[in-house]
C-alpha cells in the first residue's frame, strides 16, 4: 500500500503473467487478455475495500476504484483504492487526535484476503486459457 499524490491511498495489485503462464503449462496472452484476467482480481480487492470502509456519506465507499498504471502482455499493475482526500485519515487515524478511530479498510483488502485473491486469479487465468486454447 502506498500513499498517492493528493493524499489518496491505494493498494497496488500486480499480476505477473510469466509465473502464471509457466504454472499453467504454456499459452501466450495479449495485453487485452491480461486486462480481462485482471478485472475479477481487482474487483475482489475493490469489493473487500467497499465492504470494510466505514460509511458516513458513502463518498469514500463509492470512490473506490481500480486505476490501471501499466498493462502489457506480461503484466498488469493496478492501484486500487479510494479517491477521497480524507481516506488516509480513515485508514490510519489522525496523529494529532489520539481518540480519532483507526479504521483500516485498504490494508485488509489485501492482507488476510490473499487466499481469496489467489483463487480468483487462478480461476481467471484458467478461464482465459480455456477460452484461447481449449
């Protein structure tokens, strides 16, 4: 997880096709294939963040989106997270206000959710492989 410019907070999901392709014993994917594979993986993280974020006005919850940074036939890098400037204060609290609640939702969307993400990734790669190669 990294803090982005403007105070936005996002977690980075990276899909490495070379390892996955080797594990699936062959197949060659295009950039578009990789984006198709990445979508359900990203939505797994998005949905977990939306589930975990505390809701007052729902602005942060509805602002949680994927943001593709780079996509090639070998790799997709996606920063996933809220677009509100105050999201880091929800996630990390406020140092000057010790009673301000720390309510993590970005970190738990990955940490503790790895098994689910891995299962979705495997299923997405296998589905794409079946679609392309039978």
